[in-house]
C-alpha cells in the first residue's frame, strides 16, 4: 500500500507542473527577424517554460495580419503589430490592449532595389512602386512617412514577407523592396541589391515605438499575461548576453552565428527591443490621425485603457 501511495504521489508531482503551464496562442508578424524571434527563441531556450508558459506560435505576413488574428480571437497575443494600426483599430472599438513595446525606431528595416536599377535614393521613386508588408504594419507607416517627408509620388504596394518581396523585386514586379536582416544581407554582399533607405530615414518615426505586443485577453488571463511578459523580458536580456542563443536561432532558421551576430549588432540595438516603454506616445497618437488610421486622437483616458504594460 505504501509503495502504491508513493507511486501515486510521484505521478501527481510529475503531472502537476505540466497542468500548471498556461498555453497561449500567439501570432507573430514576420518569421525569423531578430526582434520577431523573441518568443520562438525564448521557448526553445526554456525561458517561457520556466515561467509556466507554453506558446502555440502562428506566423503571419506582417503586423496587419497579426492584428486581425488577435481581433478575431483566433489567437490571444500578437507580436510585432504596427503601433498606428493598433491605435486606429482600438479607436474603432477593437478589443485590443498593448502589453509591451516590440520595436522602437526603424533601424531594423531597409528598402532596396536591384543592383541594375536606376533608382539611387527615395527621391528617385516618383511613378515607381515601393513595398511594405501588410496594411497597418510598421512598414506601411514608414512608407507613408517617406512619402510625406520627401513629397514622393511613389505607389505603395503590400508585398508580404521579405522572401515574397524579394521575388517581386528581382522579377521586376516591384521597384523598391523592403527587408529586415538577416534577410538580404547575402545579396547585398554579392552586389545583387542596393539599400536606398533605412527605416530611420523616416525621421518622424525614428524616436517612436513602431511595433507593439498586443492581446485581447488582458483581464481574463492576467496572471498568465504577467508571466508571459516576465519571460519576454528575460528572453530579450538573454539574446544579448549569451552566445547560446545563436545555436537556437540556427536550429530555428538555418542561419549561422556569424550572419546573425552581424544582423543583431548592426541593425537591432538592444534598447530598441525594450518592452517596458512605449516611446513617443503623443507622436504616435498624432501621426495615426495624420496618416488616417483614425479620425481623432485618443484621449488620455483611452490611452490609459489601451496601454496596459504589466510592471516588472
């Protein structure tokens, strides 16, 4: 009897931790960029599991699709949703809450042309097509800012993710493509494409949080969201402190440490991934109106309801 009791007790102890884990369905805009890989790498590295979180990850073609997945309820969390798109959707009654910043500024993104293109700068794009990922994504906002800032007469076109965009550029369907490292670094080195602009060339967005972490379930699953954010913060710190992260990234994407270290160090400053502060809230609010994501700025009360970052 004692042996049976001991066996049952051991079984309960083994099962209870698994039962204690919370599974969260999460949509991530763009598979494999350094910043959008936080949840994948944190799960592979055991950090989310340590906090009792299991992630069911769905990848989308961009922030607009991620936002729609969260609004529809097909997932509970979204990574890398465009800030202005989220402000606009919330203003129209969408059940969204911001639980963290995902990327501040546009240093991680670039716009490029084929090496044989006559386009040398953004000012050469009048009458040409210029890519962004999806409606409502940060790439959409940056292209809109390019057009406003430089008085361009380019035609913005949604092209999806970096590989799909590259195909359209190299086949001549699109004049100017977009990408985020590590995508495109090899083609730059080979002289097949040329960068003509960086996301931070949209100066009005350089000091704004351009992408955020969102949820539709902050109240119903508050303890799980808090643990998710603890794991997310810990993962960001780990990604800049431990070279083991590159081994997990190579297993995830098949891209080696040298390329990813270059991408991280040249395009993804750690401060830009700080999840705890939405930078330039007033500017995001004003620009969301100017770029027609919403008809009027959100009030202080609305902003307080929308932005619900769990404390450290």
